[in-house]
C-alpha cells in the first residue's frame, strides 16, 4: 500500500491485513503510461494500443476470445492505498465516498475496463481503451457483458 | 476451491497457491438464489431486488452513491474452481477458453455486474440485476462507467 498522505477532509480507516481471499496474477499489462499523472482518467476507444501479456500457463484459455470485438479487462491497481472512506478528487477539501468514485483508491483496488480487442498474438492480447499504468498486474479477461450470450443451455423459465 | 470434476475435454492446470495480492471482503450479498442451478445466467434489470450489506466500517464510503442510477458491483465467486483453462458449457465435450466465457470458473473468480440502484438504507444497498448466489462476498461498488464523469480536474491535452 502506498503511503500517499490523505488530502484535506479525506477520511481513512484503520484496517487489519487483508486475508479473505487471494488473487493470482495471470500476466502484466503494458501501456504508454509510467507515471500516474500521465494516465487518462478513463480509457478511450481511440486511445493507444496496449498489450495484455499473459503468463504462458494461461494461453490456452484465450481460445475463442477472438470472436469478441469488445472485452472486459480486470487488473490490480497495485500502487493504490486501500483505506480511504472518502476522497477529495480536486484536493479542495470537498469529499465524496469511495464507492461513489471510480478512483483507483478503494478497499480492493481492482480496475475494470471495457476495451476494444485489436488482435491476439500468441500470449499477447492487444487492446485499445485502457487507462492504467505500465506494469499493472493482470487479473482477468472476459467477453464484455453487452456482447456476450451465455453458451450453456437455457434454464427453465428464463428467457435467453 | 471446489473439487467439481472437470467435464469431458476440459483442460485443467496445476497451480501453486495464489499469493500475489489479497482481497478484503467489505460485506455480503443477499439474493434469492441458494443453489447454483437456480441462479440466472446473467442478471436482468427486471430481476428481483438483491441486497448488498456492507460491513459498518465501510458505510461512510457510500456518500454520493445515491446520485447514480446504475452501479457496478464486484464480488468473489467463492465456490468456483480456479484451474480450468478450457470449459465445456454444455457438458458435451465442446470447449472454449475460460477467457472467452463469463463463467464463474476463472483463475481469479471475480464477478462484475452492472445493476440498477433501487435505494440505499444505511448499510444496505438495494439493487436489481444481479445473478450470484446468496451469501456471495462483496468486493467493491462503483458508479457504472457509462454514467460516470471523472470528478477530478481535466488533464492537459485530454478532452473531458
């Protein structure tokens, strides 16, 4: 956890070490941004190409992903503090609750982005629309929920 | 991790214990579904009300969330195995890669849903559109990315 000082009027909470569940990084994300001040606030479909580089173990799990134009990417915002209850986005003392922001600072700093799939080259998935730092650990890739239709059989009484 | 047997042609991988990052459950989700076979495949806006019950620690972090009609909810699919590289949704031997599915079975079993915010009652956030089991651990709540505009000042050279 970073030790960035809270801003005026931001509220922190004393937390025990987290121990509820553990993540397994499945790769790393390469973006053009190596400093937080350069990252866009939100990814854009016309943004630069970024690369999701999977650990070789997970490459077989990409089979079929090429059918989707838009995918959802989950990543671990490893440089974020986790104890802010309220945050002051403009550093002016005006705060809002952490859950009313998409700030990287959250109790579980997981970023989610919907991105355009550009191409898949072996263990590399090239996308546009990310906003995270170069070197961010990758957690998951899934078809975007808007484009995805469940592939399992329909359930009784549930319209497909 | 569950020990559900893989289905025909599904591929698993031997994994060490995960140790990359730890999650901290911030509450629990209550839904009408106590058995996986009853859960909808995907949440629906006309689905039943479900309740996100926050640990009291985190209630101040809800301030301002009431401004959003649609929110994103992240949760930990704690009954999912994590080692499937390919999966057979119809149990018929035809498989597709885990990253080309929105199955709960994934290396990091994090569910993401976009839901309608119905109301906030103290530590309870009532929503429609979830698809997870009753008792699922809650990881995060954020404004849906489609509705959210960054509250921090614009950055040089980036259109807002």
